[in-house]
C-alpha cells in the first residue's frame, strides 16, 4: 500500500526538496508533483519511476489550466 503525497510548487525550492525527500524516503511513497513546469530532474523521475511519481502541470493563476 502506498503513502500518497501531493506537493504543490514542486519544481523548485522547498517544494522540490520535499518531493525528493519523500520519494527517496520509502519505496512505499507515491509523490504527485504539481507545478507550472517540470524540472529536468523531475523529467527523469517521471520517465524512470512512473509507478511512484506523477507530475501534474498546473498554474493556479491561469484558471484554464485547472480541470
């Protein structure tokens, strides 16, 4: 059973660090990263770990990106 973590603002700074810590902390952690852009490191994580890491592109200022 997975532990689900949803992190916003996750492509830089504190959000990115939290994503990385939670992802590497346990193989039972599933991390959802929500941000305007996907960082280069996260592109690799999505490609290699699609069963434990999901990226959602969302800009909360632009309501058309919210569905």
